[in-house]
């Protein structure tokens, strides 16, 4: 299922996207999921068969649909955000800009940092240009949404905890990031001013035929700026898989519904890798669009 949250003339609604039309989930299952927040994940899972039956009915297309005035964050409750560093190509390209090789430790465990959750933007929002940078960049990423509580999760069981997947952008101030990395505490202010979510997320069951024996997912990803394609890659080029990331994150720590596990940037998924000499850093007025053959669209308009 493709699920999101939208603003309508009748207020905010959690919806299912089907054949380019939005259907109010509350009308299908009889529960207001916008108000549910923490129980949003449980309510969707509990009523999944009811939602599927709704779309199996011959007359469902005659039901009233919703018209979005704007997009909201695709889930109404977001807990913690962990942003991983899972693509070897991105790590190699980014570190080479600083004259560095990939450290041996990167191959020992999937590294991540905590991202803030106070500056989150739905798709099609205006992203305010930070006053402390002149090198604004996007990062093309995919995230897993945790749907149930778990601790010390084995990689083989991790799929049971993934509620769905969503396109995301970790906006980055590269000049500030270079200074922070020299200090040794990892990125902070260079990352916490904006994180964007796509228009909807896709539940895990949609990916069954796209997951290979190594738990890598075949999903095409691309990014454009002002209509010009900057990059195109596939999620299956990831080195550390989502089950591996989730298992590591949950070691002696409890993951909870609403936790976000970001993949880190896909190879060549940012201007830093592609070369600002060729593309230039983002500037006010630019429109960044992420796309996928499965995960839909994320748009960020630089203000």
C-alpha cells in the first residue's frame, strides 16, 4: 500500500493512494489515524486486510476520494531518526574529496548518527536556506519506518519490524560540515536544519519480489534539480542492508514504532560527489525532485 497524510478542505487525513486517487483510511476502517499518532502503525497493521478488501471490491472506485491541498508528513508520529552511512560508493566518493580512504572500521559495523526531528518537512515544502552556509546540498536517501517495538533484533527477523519505506532528503550545509568533521563529533548543525519526507510511504509487502537473497532491494532512484537530471542509481547498490542496520541499531537498545532508519546517501546522490564545479551548490529558487519507480516523489523547493 502507498500511504500518506494530506491537508484537505475537511482537515488533515491519512490516505491510501490507489490509481492516482486518495482514499480516506478513516472511512475504510472506522478509525481516525491522524489522531492516533503512536498507535497509527498498529491500526494500519491491524486493519490491513480490511483495506485490501476495500480495493478488491468492484464498486470501490465509486467511493468519494480526497483532494489534497498540500502534503503532510506521511506518518503522523516520528520518534527518533538514525541516519546511516550504508553506501560504499558514497563513502568512497565523499571521503576522497578530503583526501581520505575508507577506514577499515567502516566494514566492521554500519555507522550512523542521530538526526534531529524538530525540522521535518513534507514533500513540496519550501526549505529555508540556512543563514550559516553558502554550500547547500541535497542527499538522496531511502528510509525504513519501524512499525513495532524490538530490542536485540537478529538480522533474519528485521523485516518483521519494518512498517514501510520512504524517500528522504538529508539536506546538508557542506562548508559547516567540513568544520564539524574536523572536531571529531560528527555532523550536527550542518544537518539538523531540515530533513524532508516524500509524499507517501510504501508498506513492506510491496517489496517482496524486489528483495534478493542478500536482503538488498531492487528500487530505481533518481534526483533532478530544476528539471535537470543530476543522478540515477539503485537501492540494491547498498553495502549495509536494512536488516543489518536495524539489528545493529537495536543492540541493547529498544527500537520503537515511529523510529526512522535512513540509509545514508546513495552513490553519487549528492552534489558533493557529483562536483559543485559542474553543478553548483543549491540556491534559493531551486526545485529539487527525487523520484523512484516504487517510492513516488519528494519535492523540496529552496527558499
